[in-house]
C-alpha cells in the first residue's frame, strides 16, 4: 500500500477554452472537477494502476466534502483530518494550443491541534505502507520544518518516505534523510542556488542534495527526461510523447510510477517515465491506467548525457 500525505489539498476545476483573452467573455468547450493536490494526484495515479492507496489530507467545508466523495468514487481510501477552515478551490484554464493558466487559492490556516492531528493520522495509517509520499506546498500555519518532523516520524516507524516539495520545506527536510526527493529542474536549481544549463549541471546538483541528506534524487528535467541519482549510481531516461494535451499532474503520476515499481533503480525510473509520458497525453488531470502506458517509448541509460543542453535551461 502507498500512503500519500497532502497538507494543502484542493478542489480543482479545469476549463478547456479555445483561447484566453483578458477582459472578454470566454466560453469553455469542456470542464472537469477533480480532487487536487500533489499527494492526492499520486494516490489517483496509484489507484488508476490498480494498486491500493490511502490518502491522508486535511478537509473542511463543502469543498472538502466533495474532495472526499470524488476520491472515494475513484477507489481511494481517504483518511480525513477535519479542520475548521474550508478546503481551497483552484481553477485551471487549458487553451487549445496547450497553454495552461492556473489560479491557486492560498488555502486554510491549520491550528496547532490540527497540525498534530495530521501527523498522528499519518502515523496510524502508515503501518501497512510500503511508501509514504509527502507532496506539495504547506498550508498557512505549518512551519517549513513540518515535513522534517514527518520524515523523522516515518523513519522511526520503519517506513520509507518520498518527498516532493520545494524551497525551505525541502531544505529543512533533507537533514532527516528522506529516502527519495523529487524536484523539478527549477526546484533543483533553487536548492543549490545556481543556474542549471545541462544534464551534467543537474546531476551535480542532485549529488549536492544527496550530500545534504537525500538518499536518492529523482529529478524531472521537463521535456528532456528524468535523472535518478542514488547510492548505486546515476541513470538518465526519456520517453517519446506524440502530443501533449495537459501536463497537470504529470509529475505526480511519474512519482506514482516510480513508487509502484519499488522506488529504486533503473526499472523504477523507466516506470516513472512511462507514467509521466502517458499522463501528458491525457486531458486535464486524468491519470493513466496500465492500458495507457507505452514502455517501448521509454529509454533509460547509465551513460548519462552530461553535455546535453536542457531545452529550458534554468537561470
């Protein structure tokens, strides 16, 4: 079982529009309502793969109740933490040319009691978990060290933990040695405080994060592929994509694929790439099923192309 933790979940409404013109009435050609948040998306991808998952998340108000109902309908076990505030609602506008505009609400502020209840709920639910995936931003009220506390408690319980966050929360958590961290190129550059122009730059930055405490780094390099660096070495992989429809939740689907395949080594990296590539070819935040995966489109190598210039260098 894969347990996910989403401290700042959301109710996500995605509207498909021909184009976005400021100040004009825009008529949508399609719409979706989905439970949102990075950890929630990981659970959705795990469930779509036919695997058991439990989602721990603070929920409040009518949006929170709807998030729980939507997750239940997708076969995801929900371990809700009741809060006084209302779960945030986000809006995404997906244009026909692939451009996505997102409006993310700040979310509720969690009290000290709600924060501790969230940690305790994770502890109770983690007994049967092969992995805990902690993902996303922290809501108001939670200090950057909150994830570090969660990593420490998970390890004390003997559970492996994957962390997908950024900024001070990531840096604080590294001292507790998370089993894997999953930054994108921008988050990786922010963590080491310098630009990344090549895959080699990204590999050096990943090694620095390992020196700061991460046991493994799974770095998403956008259209160029993904990089995995751990005690056993480094691997680089890419996946062929015929047409991008939406990148919403693609990174979360990728993390789910990585954990489903065991969470280490080139086979897990290949699974991560297959899930991420399938997700970007689906509408909105739809998560891929096994039928959507194309393992033949994935290439993984230990011969990391360090001189490869990133398509979108981070400066």
